[in-house]
C-alpha cells in the first residue's frame, strides 16, 4: 500500500516557522521529545514486566498532539484515544503520575484503575483516553455542548483516528456539532491503519477531511508530522470556535513508526513507505526548525531527568490496596 | 394534594429542576416545540429556550454520549431516548463510558446525567417498541436504575435522579403516562434506593415495580375480598436495591413473589429470588415465585400481545399457588 509521507500532500513550506513565537516552538519540541522518550521507556518497562495489558505507542505521531495542544489554553478540554500518551503529555501531564498509572500504582492519575488506555485528569481538563475506538468523540462533542450551556469561551479537541472515522458516532457527532455550532475541533489523526487494515481498504473515499463539509463543518488537511503546521491550523480552528463559529475537522496525516501495539511488529507495513515517513520524523523536523543546539540540549536533559524521576516514582509507589478497593464496592 | 397525570408529574420535576439549577438541560428527539412523543416536555422550550431544551437528530449513540461529556464538564443533562428499544443504540456510551468513568478515573470525575426512556407492551407497537429491558442496565455496576409506578413517585424520583451525581437510567412505562394520582403541592424529593410498601399485608409479599405495581395492587384488592392479605412492595429503584425493605417484608409474611413485565429469563426477578434464598431462606415458608413476561418478542396482535405479559389473574393465581 502506498501511503506517501504527509509533505508530499501538502503545499505548505515546512522548514520555516514564520509567526510562531519561540516559546511555542520550544514547548512543542519538548512535548514531542518527551513523548518519544516516554514511549520508548514504556516499551522497555513492558519488556521487563513492569507494564501489563495493552500499550499502544504514539511513536511517529507526536507532532499532532504537540502542535494541537500548543493552540489550547489550560482550561480547554481534550478527549483522547487508546493511543493517548502523547495527548496527555502535550496537555501538560506530570510524567510521574502517568508512569505510575501505566504501571498500575496507587499514585497514578487514576489510582491504577485505568492503565495506559484510560488516563484522564480533572486538573488538566483531560476528559480521558478511551478503550473504545470512537468512544471519545461524542463525549468531546458533549463537552462542547456543556461549554455552550455554561457560556464560557473554552474549546474542546477530540483526538481520534482514521479507524474511528469509519464508526457511526463520528458521522453523528460531526453532524451534531454542525447543528449546534459547538466549540469542538475534531482532530483526525490519519496514521493510515486501523490496527492492520489500511485506510484504502476501510473506505471508498480516502479524503477524510472532505467529510467535514458534508456536514457543514470546515475540513482541513495538514501535515501531521510537522507540529508547526498542526499548530497553525489548530490555532485558527480554536479561534473560530471561541468566536462561536463552530467546529472544524482537521485531518492530520501521519504514520506509526511500528505496529498497532507493543506486541505487534507491524509486518503488514511496507518497509519503504515506513522508511520514507521516518525520513520525515516529527522529532527531526522540529529539531531542524529550531536550530538552536544549546536550547535543544537543555530541553532534552530536562526531559531525561523528568523521565527517570517518573520511572523511579512509579517503581517506588505502592500498589492499590485490595481491601480498600473491595470496601468501595457497593452491593 | 392535587391529582395529576404521570407525564405531568415528570414535566413538573423537569421544570422545577431546570428552574432550580441552570446547569440542568434536556436533549432528545422532538422534545422542544412538539413537547415529546408522550408530551412530557411540553412548554419547556418556551420557558427555558432552545439552549436548554435541545431537539436532536436521530443519533441516539452520539447525543447520549454528549450527555456524558456535558456531565463531565459540569452540567446535569437529561437525555430522552424515545423508546428503551432504541437505547440498544447507545450501549457503548452508557455501559462503557458513563457507567465506568468515575471508576476508571479513580474518582476524579463523575457523570451526573439522567437517561429518561420508556418501555413496556400494551400499545400494539410490536417487538421493537414494546420491550422491558431494565435487566440489561441492572446488570451493569456504575448505573442506577429507577422505574416509578405513580405520578407521585415519578416526580420525586426524577428530581432525585437529576440531583444524583451518578448516571441514572430512568425508565417510564408507556401505559403510565395518562394515569392519574395525587401529588403534594409543595416541592418534594424521593431519595433513590427506597422501596415503598404500596399496600401492607400479612400473608405474602409481592415485590414489583413500574406498571406491574398497578396490576399487583388490583390483584391484592381481589385477594383481600377473599380474606387473603398481600403486601405489595414497589421497588421504585432497582439499583440501588432496597434489600432492607424487601427482607423485612418477606420475614414478616414468609412468602415472596416477584412480578415484572420483562421476560422471566435473566430478569431482575431471578436475582431478587436468589437474594432471598441467600439471605432469608430460613424465613421462607416456600419457594419464591416469579410471575413475569414470557420469553418471547412482543407481538403486534392485541390478544397475543396480552398473553406475553402478566395479567391480574396470573398474579392472583401466583399468590394462591404460594399459600
């Protein structure tokens, strides 16, 4: 299957970063790097038996979350997916609490009850990752409705995938958001695979952004490996939403650097296509755009320290108490 | 006290709660201008406007999911699913999302939403508009299930459901909307999880809920004239289940029967019967009896439709079998 890298489908210049303030650029790089390193560390911990269950790395897609969340204010909401670590990190999560959750500890965001697929944070206005593909789309839409009822100027980003875009709730929600002009940005991360099914085999029309206008919702296609482009388009969509001008569908074209989850080698992925996408690695693109080696190194050192502290925190944290858990169950 | 219809009682609850709390809003199909298929929401859009009384397209899964999201960001949404049969379209959002959120998030977030819907046979609406599906929701930890039988209970319980911080499945019965009953003129709330002894009695306990409460009361009246005194316990709320009231009644009478319209197989009655076996075996003078709907889809023709659901005669017969 041919999945040309995003740049080949985008007419925008990717090397320059006109108009984006340096703190935003550095922040996006920090989140891309932190996500990359976090995921690689999680895979190590999984192999060592510290993490059980499913683990769906966001490797290769980091720029989507980093770019989109950079366009938000802290009080804005996100809803995430089973491949959600990047969204969580880019929304400002504490790596210690994330790692504790993923290793099932009582100190984690969800007290060890959720794990990798279910991290949420009330404090961050992160409505949660979701184990059901597409499950977060109506919830994000409803958060938009809640904002409308409460008449604040918050916005919501619903992160979901090309796989979820073929679920009924995507069509319903896009339609609903169009009717009520809800402040929701539908961020479709097109990584070109639903588990192992290529997008061409899952739809008769691969123009996923084009589904927006069908419901009266603007649809935009961006290079999902370039955080700057994701940021620019999200920023515009967010501004429209805050002005009461309704939802936007953004299709960010990107690619997984591996299989569906940690135990899926992704042998169905064409090695040449994968190599072409890796040539446009979001981490490398962002590093190149920044240029300032000293600042890059400072960010990376900071992230490495945070990450090691997170692993230590998780390792030293207590397991949830079985007695406490059982005592909380109502008959 | 004033006599009002069940649907008016529901409307009064919605109206009072919307008046009281600006975070309460309602969504559903044709509920605004048209006032809902059963006229429960009539007039509310005029009073509260289209921002809080929202007509939706026929997209049950997503507008129910929207209630979950709106609840998470601070609102108290009430969604109306026209028929409980259509609630089968929203099971992911109810079972996997609403019921799980507080638990999965480690208690960070609550989902204070109400899903109002109605079920039951009796109007010739056939198999896809006549089901009694409460057992599906009863089975799911994280949900509360409320099934009021009278206008008084409908109003007080709907208010409690809206104020509750957990997702509540509020199931009405299509044959109840036009029934009348007295309700207090002053505002009142009925706490969830409290059964109501609708008729006290000595010889046997009937445990029931929703529309079947009316049938059981008829049966009890008929038996009373023959000198048999039956206690009718209306559960009102299935989850949380008021075991205390059930057990106290059964310990008094020594005989228990569960009556519901839903299919007998896998029904709530089986669970209550098992609970009585576990917790009141020594107090029982005989086996617990179930009088319930037949294990069949509901047919269209009125004669065979009526054959599906318990009649007053079935209930009387069930009691006589116990004695």
